[in-house]
């Protein structure tokens, strides 16, 4: 028995490889912390015969802390990772091939090594194909997102809501009646409705609708002009009603007015009196709006034209107000 047995010295243990590769390499851990990688040739109740590139050794079981017989590459790697040893692929492969040669013979070992190589190559090929597919899918998704951005903004940017707003304005009379009624006040209530649900896309040139009603009040001394004005038209938002930095709005609102003009008493030779009636009106609005969720605040400039009051009446106004999405 002594002729077939080699005594393992500590120096030899430190030269042996600590981890395993993609082949079925058996791993043995000794009580002194040494880890051996190779193949088990034989084993009995008292010892095992173990082979690697350093030779064939008979190791008594009383010196063995644990034996790991791996059946797959993943199992072998996982074992060595748990041991927290560094991986040296070259030494591991040399030890494995040497142990396999001694256990199976060179002819059988070559067949097993070929199968093992083919298995690893197939696995690497499958992993590469999977990685290539994932890259191709990411590129396709990126192209789709870019294409969609070019066609229309994200759905959250669509203007499909209806907004109610309230505003107060100061009007400056530009007409021939400026001397009698130089300025006045007005209050407005409006409904703005986006139309993106009909177009299916969002573009600043696509308008919404604006419906508006207001009350005008001009008075100075014996002169007074008051009444209602209402209309409906188109409204644009640049770049978007829901832009986080706010947007500029432009509205063109033709309509009508019902006004009462009154001179309370004889003034500068003009007899007092009252006139009432419906008149054509048109308004243009330009301003800036900032939204805070469903609420919004705005400042605007307004031009108002009314035709039919013996001649015409027109004014400019500055106004501010607030609104909220009703749906």
C-alpha cells in the first residue's frame, strides 16, 4: 500500500488551485483551509485517491473537512464563490484535465473535454444571441419613441380638457367718445375647450374653442355706458396648454353686445337720454398663462371693438384672472 500512497506536504497544498471552471471538477476542502481542485479517482471508508496536474494523492478522510462533487459548471462556480477564493481559470483547467486523464484515460478524457467545450460554446453563443436580441429591441424601442415624439407629444400634453376662467379688466377708450368716457371696467367669464381628442395629435397650430361672456361698465360725470358682451371663437396655446413653463395664448372672439348708453342730464347743451340695443362686437386676446395642476393663472391684453353705437366704440385693456379644469 505504501508504494501507491503519496504523503501530502503543506507546501504542495499552497501550490494547488483554489477554484473551479465550467467543467465537472471535484473540489475538496481540508481542515487546514487548503482547497484542492481535480478529480476523485477512487474512494473508500478511510481515504480517497485524488488526481490533478500535480499528481495522484491518497488523502485520509480525517484530514478532509468537506467534499463537493459538482455536476455542472454553475454548481462548481457557486461553491467557490461561497468560499470567497479568487478564480484562476488557467490553473483550474490544467488541474481538471490532468485529473480527468488519470480517471478516464486520455481517449475518454478527450471525448469529455470536447463535449464540455461544445457545451460552453453553445452557452456562450446563446448568451450572445440573447444580448444581441435585447440590444436590437432597445434600439427598436428608441426609434419608436423618437418617431412618436416626431408625430405628437406624449398623451399628457394633449389639450382635451375644458377650463372655466374668471378675469377682471381695466379698459382704456380709444374712440371718439374718449373725452366723455375715457376708461371703464369689465368682468369676464369664459369656457375654453381643447380639441385634441378630435385630431388625435398635438400641435400649436391646432386651436381650441373659447366661449366668453362679460359685463362692461364705463362712467364719467353724466355719461354712462354699461351692458353685456358675449361671443365665441378660436383659441391657440403656444407651445402647449400643459407646458410646465407656461404658455402664450391667443384668442379671436367675434360676438355681440347688448349695451345701454345714458346721459343722466343736460350736459353742454346735449339733452339727457338713454339708448339701448344689440351691436356687433369683436375681441382679440393675447396673454401668458401658468398652470399649477388643474388650476391656472394668467395676465392678458385685450382689444375690444363694438360697431353700431351710432359710430363705433373700441378700447384696449389689461386684465388678470384665474381658471381651473372643469373636466
